[in-house]
């Protein structure tokens, strides 16, 4: 499980357990839920009070150490995404001991860049080892999913309370345009408070800026993509163009993962639309790749797949 992965922004995927609960609109067509409850027939999706989670095999738990040793031997750093079929920071009694065990192990996998992605960033600080809050492992990245502006406003300030060297956003599936400038590295700060979230002389909260973050506490990488699969919601390429523009202005690395199954508008709206037989697909750009994940089929200005500079410590 995870020796190879279809996720283009990582090299390995490791799932210590499986199962989760929907928490926001981005979960509506969750590929992980479909895979685990449909193909695998595991009843592990639902509220913690009524639904168990399933730990993966002992052999699978050995994979991070194997990949760590292989990366050291090769002298090449590898990225490892943790929990594509769960949320590491879900508040579930089953996973609490597994999470502690997993994080203790991952702390020693310094040959890997460990990518932790959550929809629950408010839980991170109380669920990681207390020592991490004093000296966060430099190779452990922390990210949160941002599918719309409400989730950006709610989750990013919580993410930026985590003292990780690399904090990132996954704007996938992106469901509407989002403004990210207040939280981007070297981005456009609030003109009233300079990005501190408060008046530096009085200490009063800034009326125009709700970020509450200082200049050094910023997002350092942004992933963006559209939804794929049955029932996929549309992905306006203008939304992706806006994210790329904001990140470019801020000097923030950006990774366009896929255009999804229903890309519309954007720079392509200036070209003759492709023809579709089905009325529901009129105005949707036909791509040969079912998930819109082949950059050779994209407009050139969306072919951006950058990674953050990773500090070593």
C-alpha cells in the first residue's frame, strides 16, 4: 500500500489506518470513502460514536522505515503522504494510540519529507507530541484542505498556529474562488495592521484583518485541483488562475494537480468550446485524461508544479 502512488505531489502514500467522517463540502464525493466502503466493503466511515476505524497490517506499518532507509541509501529525499484514506487528526478513540505510535515512528524518518494533510487543523497542537511544539521536526510538513472561502477563513489561522517549517494548503477539490493573500509567504499584508492581525501599538484586534498571524507565520506551498469521478462538481479554471496569480505575487510555490472531470471557463473561454453530446456537459472542456491530470492537455499557464524549499534542521 503506497510503494507507488497516483498522487503527483508525493512519492509514497502510507495509510496507518482507514476510515473517517465527512466534515465539510469537500467531503461530498470523497474518493477515499468510495474506495474503502465500496470496493473494500469496510464499514469505517461515519461518526466516532458509532463507527470503528481499521488499522492496516503490521507489514504495511514497516513501509515508512523501509522508504526512509532506501532514500538515505540513494541520497535522494522522497516525499511521503500520510493517510490518504483517513485523517490523522480525527478525534476518534480508536486512532488515538495508533496516531501516537505513528507520529513517534515518523519523527525518526528523516530521509523522507512527511506530508500530513488534515481537514481538522484545530486538533493538531493537542494531538502531536508536546516536544514537537517546542522543536517541530523539520522533515514533517503540515497542511490543511481548503475547498472554499469559509474553510480558508476557518482552517488556515488554525494551521498557522502549528510551528512547522512547511505549512501547506490543498485547494482540492476547489469549489469556488478563494482569496489567500493574507496567509501567503511574503504576500500582500493587510494595509491596516501589516499582517499582524492587531494594532502593534495598542494590541487591539485589527478590524480589517482576521488572520492573527505575523510575517513569519505564513503558508509556504499551495496545491490546487478540480474534482474527479462520478458526480464531479465543476472546476472553473479562472479559480485556478486566481490562486496561481496570488501565489506568484507572493512568491509562494504552487502545484496544479489536476483539472478534474468538469473543467470550465478560465483562459479557455476565449477559445471555441469543445462539443459534447450530453446537455449536462455543455461548456465543460473535454480532456482525454479522466481526472484531467495530464498537464500536456492544459493551457500553458496552468502547467505549474512547484515544490517548497525545505529547511533542514
